[in-house]
C-alpha cells in the first residue's frame, strides 16, 4: 500500500503547476517505486497546482 509520504518523496523538487504526465515522469526520474508510479498513473489527467492536490487525487 502506497503512503502519502511515498508520494511526496517521489514528487520532491517538482515544479507546479504540472500535468499528470509531468508528475509521472518526475516520479520515475526520482526513482519512485512501482507502487508509487502505479498510483500516480491512475490520477485524473489534468493540471495539478501542488503536491497536496496530487495526494488528494491519489487517496480520494
């Protein structure tokens, strides 16, 4: 089970606003594990204003 902390670690240094594609790519470059990448690939395809919005999309 992926945790909010795992998501935030994978998104460390991310510039916002960012698209879903940018977020997934950044997490891959940061060495996010398979669970984190899988969770991020399931979020809505839109612009995100910050890390809290990404976390909300993953965990809601």
